[in-house]
C-alpha cells in the first residue's frame, strides 16, 4: 500500500512538472532535452543556443543582439542556413531572416523564388509533387509576448542541426523571422531581465511581471504591428510585406501570447467569424494541420484548444494576411508568464514551459508540411486560378480613386496598395465618371483582373451584412473612405477607354512648385494639401509671419485661395532673415510637400485684401501630448507618429505624473488621448483649467472628454444607456457573451457632415466625410449651433457592423464639439481621427484643432 502511495505521488509530481517545468526557486537547471523532441539526433558541429549565449533558452529572455549573434553563428556553421538582414526598425535594429533548407536549395534560392511566382500564374503548368514548399514562421509581433522569439532559437537550432530531417529539407524551405517587433521586444526584455531575481517569485504583484507604461507590446511609436500587415504604415511591416511577396510562403506561422490563466490555442478560430473572401479550402487545410499540433501538445502533456476564440476576419493580422493570398496563416496563442515565472490557475507557469509549447508547434507545422506538401502547393495555385476566374466574372473590372485638390492622399493610398504586389496605374488624362471628376496626377486605377483580385476587393469593398455580430477587431477598413477620396468601380468599357500608365518601382509623390516670380509681396497656399500643416509649421519655426485667411481670396490668374489658406510674408523684425531666404524656403517646401505655392505681387486681391481683419496671425503650435499611466498608448502613439514622422513637428511627451510640477506655460496646445485620467486630482484639474483659460487649446478624445466634464472644465453631455434606467426581463446566462459583444462598436465607418466654413473644417472641399468609430460614446449636440462642426448624418452607417440600437443612438449626434474656457478653447472628439495611421482623410480634423484652435471665435464655442 505504501509503495502504491509513493508511485501515485510520483505520478502527480511528474504531471505537475510537465506543466510547470520546475521548482519556482530558479531556472538555472533547465536542460536542452526538456525542449527537444526525443526522436531526433543533432549534429555536434552546430552550436546550441547555450554554447553561444552562455545560458539555456528560458533561463533569461534573450537579448535581441544576442539572438542575432546566435543566428549568425548558425549560418557560419551549417550549410543548411543563410542569414539575411532585410530591413531596419525605427530604432535602427536590423530585421533578420534565417533561411533553412538543403545545401542544394541554398545554392539556388534566387531561382527558387523566381519559380514560386509561377504559383500566381493561372496558365502555368506546375508539378506540385516536386515543387518545394515554403514555411515561414514569424515570432512575437507583440514585443512582450516573448515565448515566441525565444522559441525561435530552438526552432533554428532544431532545423539546422537535426540529422533526421536532412532529406526533408530538399523539399521544404523554412524561413524564420525571429522578432516581428525588435524595438518593442527590446523594451520588454530589458524590463524583465533587469527585474529578474535569481530566486524566482511568481507573485503577480512582482515588479518583473508588470511593465512600465507603455509596455513592450507596440513598436517605437507604440503601434500594434499585428494590425499593420494590410496597412503597411511602418518600416517593420513594409519590409516584411516585401519579403512575403518575394517568397509567397505556403504556410505562415504567427506566434502570440494571451492571458496567464489560459492554456494554448491554435487555429482554426471561431468558424462563423471567417471573412467570406477566405476560401473554404484554406480553412480545411488549417484544420488538417491542427491535428498535428494537437498531437504535439498531447505528447508533452500540454492543454490546448481551438475553434473557440479569435477570428480570421480582418486582413491586417499576420494569421489572416496570408489567407487572402492562397497561403495558410496559423495563429498560435500561448498563456503568458509575462516574465520568468507567474502563478496561474493551473499552477506555477514558467517561461520555459511557454517557450516549449511554441517550439513544439514549429516542429508539428513542419511535420504537417511534409505530409501535405503536394496538396498545399496545389491549393495555392488553385487559389490564384480561381481568383482570375472570379475577376473575369465580376461585373466590376477596376476601381478608380483620387482627389481633385490633394495628390498626397491619393499617392499614399496608391503606394499602400502597391506594397502588396498589386498593379496600380496612374491616370494620364482628366475624366469624369458618373458626374465625378478624376484628375490626372491625382487619380489612380486598380484593375481587378490580376492575381491579387481578392486582396483588391478587400481594400475597396463595403460590407454591411455579417454571419456573426462579434469581432475580435474592426469590422470595416474600406480604404478610400479612410483617405476621404472619391472612388468607384469601373466597367470594362470605361477602363479600356482610360489613358493610364503603370506605376514603377521608383514611384514617388509628385513634387509641388512655386507659381509666379520670386521676392514677392507675399506667398499663399491652400490648406487642402495633406502636408500643408507641415509647410506652415516649418515656416513658423523659421520665424516668418504666417497667417490664415477666414474668407476666400481671389488671385489675378483666377485662382481662389479658400478659407484656411496660408499666407506667408517677412516678419516686421526680420533679424537675420532675408527675402531670398524666404524664396528658397518656399521653393524647397513646395517640392517636399507637393504643394502649389503662389507668389502674390500685390495685396490688393479679389475677395478680401491681404491686410484684411478676416486674416488671423497664427502662433506656432507648442504641443504637449499627455502620456503614461491610464492613457491609451495606441492612441498616444498615433498622435506622436503623425506629428513627428509626417508633419516634422517636435512635441513633448508629457507624463501624466508630471503635470503637477510641469510648467504648462511652455505649451499652447495640450492633447489628451482617450484613456483614464483619474490619477489627476483637483489641483491638477484646476491647473489645466487655468492654463486653458489663458488662451490655450485642449484637444480631448473619447473618455478624456468625460474627465473634463466631471472636473467641470468643459461641459460635454453624453447620451445615457437606456438599459441602465429601465428594468429588463431575465436573460439566459449562456447568451451573455454574444449579447453584450454584439453591442460593442469595435470598428465601423460612418457618414458624417462637416462644416467646411469652420476652422475645424478648413482644407475640406465638401461637407460629406467618412469617420471611424470604435466606441459606444454618444455625444449630445452642443446648445450653441456653431459649436458642432462635425456631426453624424441621419443615415450614418457606411461600412461595417453596428448594433441596431446603437445605430439609432448615433444618428445626428456630435463627433467634434468646441467649448470655450475663458479665452481658451476645448475641442472634444468622439471618434479617433488618427486611427492606425491610415485615416489620412480625418488627420486634418485633428491638425486643424492643433493649428486653428487658437482662432476659433468665442461666440461660436459652447
């Protein structure tokens, strides 16, 4: 009986160790054998991670430079491996790719890549049996989901050194991208390593397990790069997309982490939430591969699940971007230790355990690729064959888009689309389609009859009907709406009549020009151009007199400078500035920004004259952006990126903790992103109120408006939830998730009406505009009729899902509202005008608040 008790104790102890991996005391005794599958032998000439790093995988979070050094050593020691730097992050960290395959394939990589492009040729006759399969693994796009990048060390070693797979590598090429977010990961690893004790403590309150704001999830500007595959707004994504299109991987593995009290997830996701453009065959192959992952998890005693979480709807994820291009994207989500050890509902969760699960699915994916290679190769080719068939059957043959007055926004959308191996054509003549004019130089055409047919549809489609009402992310991303461009589908007749030319690799935004003679009386340019704020700021920074006109000005050549146009002249006290300096500055800015700048030789202009009281002198914006605890880091990063990267404007990232001690008089614009401001007390609220009253501008987004209202700084009024005020009948407990989730507005596009005579509307040519909403904040209109420059229309839904009750609440409510506070202004914004750096069409609303908040007339503010 005693013997049986001992055996039973040993069984439970081994079961505990299989999950927790070891004692909480430390991780220095981890063995490589803990990770590696038992049925493989390894080439001793290939260095293990510990031999290069000095510690075993899972003992510490590998430093990014250490990881690169190990990958370089693998390439030096193995004929199977090549090491490549294919780009750099914002912080200039190299983006690296390890290619692992047979030595024969290594010698012929360029020809293999070239042959793979035939998969997109619907007329090609391919031998699927002999064609190599390409499997790419991308780890830790969220920098603080560290089990992925650390498992890449093991995957690289295994595929480089395992003797038993030598023959298989003749038919399979493995691409390892160890860190999709080098900057975020470096921020995270520095934090956890610098707070790691040698005697580990899994207490969730431990400092190691709670990163300082903003954490390591995002990139340098705090963006979520797992939403940027489709949008390609950041160098990390653009470089990666280029590499994806170069290789066309059959399988793409996307490694993530989730909450500590979870197990392990792999796709398929929730079946009802797959995007309709994803082929059923892709879902079928994903499910067949899932059996290999299940076996891998069961072999090491790890719990797992599939089909109950996540979705394959938005094509900006690393796991869905491949699905719309004939590849198989697979999401892996591991419960996170968020450090080296953390208590969980399942017992102590060690970092090593999380790394092992991720690594083993890299191996299981390889096993699936071996067994399914022919079927997967054929599936990709069939995808592109069918795409051409669907394109030929589609009544629409192309999409045209453009702007009459702003070539920059059109250029940036064309450039975004072009990143994805899609042919885009420039319009070489002015045409009118269904009464809408499209001008050459500012307009582009994208034919549908090309291999990326489905991806093109995803860029342009408007979708308002859905199988499921829950979304893991946004429900709409109609790109021309985000850019506020005219667009429409073209029939074959119109497409064939258009005079177009293809965009080449050196495609760049057109330069602007200076019209008229130099050393003019003054200079003027419209605010319609996307980069007009950049030009205005640079001129103010240099010390020139910069003004904005609140009424139109007509020039001798019949050009009209509309409301919001900028006038530039020498200051009264020029000091070191000369007229020639201004000429040179103007000419250079025109080239950089794509603007047409007019030389004005007289102040006696049509409309109003250049000395009119309807023209306001602008103060150079001195912007402080509140950041840190409670503030939404994604939104703060979007603002930082817009001003720093696009507008070349220096801003202060002002920690919320420093408001009490900071000299706010250094700034004239204070930006409050969405978030919680409850850490600010009454004294800070009074300080902000007094500062704004002195003639400064507050720009508040989302819940920042609620805080201002609660502190009686600005009286924003919101609609109340009717369900809180009335009794409801009992509802089934099992319906809770579906019912509450369906009421969330997670990402939908709406129609809005803009007052283009208001400074907030300067630079817009027509009142119709699209706006993006991802909240259930409903703003009542201000009592002052002039204080509502942007409101929803009475039929607001444009693209995406919204619950019917919320749709009723949204109708004709406020989006942007202006309040007066002493001689200052508070500008509240319900919707995020800078969402994911792609809402070029509403960026200007935010920039107008920055530049023109100072000139909004007191009587027009609520």
